[in-house]
C-alpha cells in the first residue's frame, strides 16, 4: 500500500451566503486541508456534524468546485480542469451516498440503475453491459432476478447494495463513502461494511470513509483524519489515534465514543467540551479550537498552528511543536495530555 492515489494540498471550499442586513458572507466549510490516500487504503474521516467532512468529500470529487488548493488524482492535477477533461476521471472517482433510497431513481429497474453509468460513459456494447450488470449483482450479493425489480421493493440494506453495484459499474479507483451505513439497521451495517472490505481486497480500491460511528470508522480504516471546523487537526494510523489521540479535540471526541462493556465504560474518563462549535461563517482567529480547548494558551488565539509530524502522526496543535515538546516535561499540562 505505497502508491498514492489521491493527494490533497491546502484544499479550501468557501460558500457565499447572503444574510439579511449583513450582505454576502463566506462559509469556510473546508479551510486548508492536506492529506493523501494510498492505493487500497481506507482513510476514515471523523468529526462532529457540520465540521466539513461531506463538503471535503464532495470537493475532492469536484461536485463542488474548490475555492483554493490542489487535488491530484493518480499524479494528475484535476483542480481546475474543464468538465469535458474531467469526464475520464469521473469514472475513476465515485461516491456512495448516505441515503440509498434517495440516490436511486424510483422509475428505473435495478438493471437500468446499474447500467445507466455505463451508458452515460459509452462503455461496452449493450450485450456486454447486461452481462456486467449480472456480474455486479452477484458481487454485491443480490439475485439475478432482482434485475427487473424497482428500488421500493427492496430493504435499506439491499438498496445500499444496489447503490454500491452502480458505483462499481465504472470500475473506480477511489470511492468517497459518505455515511454509507448510517441510514441502515445496525444488523445490516456490518454486512455492508464487510462487502466494502471484500471489494477493496479484490480490486484494491481506495476509500475515503465518512461516518459518525467512531467504532465503525476505526474498524474499516487504515488511517484516520480528525476534522474540526473545516480543518484537519490530526492524522494517524487508525489504532494509534484511537488508543492515544494527541490533539485536544481528538481526545475529547474519542472520549465520547460509546463502549459496549459497562465496566470499562464506567472507568473511562469523558472529556466534556464547553461552548458551541463556532460558526464557519466567522471562524475564530488563530487555532480554530482555541475557544473550547482546555489547554489553550495566549498564542493560540492569534497564530494558527502548523501540522507537526510526530511518530507517524500529524497534529495541528502548538503543544506538539518542537518548541513545546522540549519544554513539555516542565509544563503543568503534561499529566492532562497523557491520559484520556
Ligand atoms: Fe488547544 Fe492551542 Fe493546541 Fe489549539 S493550538 S488545540 S488551542 S493547545
């Protein structure tokens, strides 16, 4: 897993909004994000609702045009290319949506739904397409006779399988999975996750996996990125981030993860953050987390921390800057940072 499929550099997506009496303002939904995804890797994205996870996924796929920054797919810069030049990349960059029912055309049969992307991209002869639809149905665990049925005849889990089959029809290299299981029953969620993992093992597809369920993100992801207010505050190996989150926001977010074992849950220390998430319309200066951070220092409200590299991790917090790391043993915050 060494070949980089996707590289995002300092990516920003701002939306203009008109507010009564305030004129036009900018919503800074994604603000200066950099990371890369390797071939066959699942990169999980976590963070509270509204932190910009879905906007980031959609900007990478150019459903939203980026405001600033760069998107490199398989080494090619696709940031500002025309819609026509983007067409070949559309096949390679796909998305699985949260609501399987809303994303399927109710007037089309399952066969037509899965075939449609291949028709749009002029792929295969009609006979080959029909054969491919049957193959895809089999890959996602649906029956051959399902081809003539309509989406409303299926359960939520089956509909998500239809959505996955349609996504796979174009043989993509990279899929943004935007909350693909949150609309499904818990009993079905594991089946869909297992299916995605199986497909990845076979086809070496890379996933950007966005979900609320932290446990599920940990289960499926090789690496994890933690987002706060449009910024990536920590990136690291999934197990490392879960066992020992470094950024103060990651610590608080993961301390709220539900634990099935009541004894462990009772002993776990939960970090309660004070205050609301600031608005992305008027984000705070300096570190975006300084208004809620229990360790905030004077400089946090005026300067933005860089993303510091530490034992394979990237952490955007002054506490991990070379200057602070040298002083850490003498700082009163050390015991706080050591334990979740
Ligand atoms: Fe907290 Fe400052 Fe680190 Fe931001 S930079 S997370 S405010 S300590």
